């Protein structure tokens, strides 16, 4: 597998990171890559955090310890930032 192919490999970790990135953008923590604008959309952030919670619940016992730690860590971070964002 080439290095480029490895960067685009579909994995649970990549899915989690993608959803977490969307939540971070919706919380105004990172700019949108297309136009570099920072916009806060709490409803979209909540939706993405909820998606991660569903993934965590539905994959319990079926993912690696590293994947579980990544998911838990991102969820904790995003939930804290969500509460801090008014």
C-alpha cells in the first residue's frame, strides 16, 4: 500500500476524526477549510457530538483499546468545549 493510500484508508479512527473535526468547526474552534471562515453552529456541533456518542455506544466491546481511548478523549474534549461555548 502506498503512503498516499494509507493516508486515505477508511478506518474507524478516520471516521471518528472526521466527525470530531466537523464538531470542532461547528464550535468555532477551527476554520472551515474551504473559505477559512469561523462560524459557530451549536446545533450542528451537538449533532456531531451525538453521532460520536452513538458510535461509542454501538461499538462498545468491538473496537481496539486505542480506538476506544481516541473516541473517549475526543468526546470528553468536545463536550467540554460545547459547554464552554455560549
